[in-house]
């Protein structure tokens, strides 16, 4: 694998990890970690189970995922082109 592909893989990994962390922080995943042990005891139709939707955040998240996908396609395309050009 070429150095460019490794760099793209590293950038992709850091980007996806960063987006996952930002999503978790924005959705309050670390807000109350003690709450998780009581979730199986709560009835399924409880109003506390309702999730809030944020369309703007979701749009920004989807744009970020699209950007990551484009970078992946660019990296894979570059590696494939290099592999075809290098063949004798």
C-alpha cells in the first residue's frame, strides 16, 4: 500500500472517531452514566424513552459522513490508478 493510502486511512480513522465522539457528546451519551443500569427496569412506553430529534444536527452529521465517503473514494481511486499505472 502506498504512503498516500496509509495517510488517507489515518485521516479517515481520525475523522470517523472524532465524529463519533462529537455525536456522543452532543446527544448526552456521557451526561449521566449511572442511568444505564436502570434502563432495563423502565417500561418501554415511558415518556423518558422518547428521543428528541435535531434536524440541523442531523443534516450536519450527514454532510460530514458524505465528506468522509468522498475522501475514501478519492483515496481508493488514487490507489487503484497507481496500481494500474505501475503494472508493466
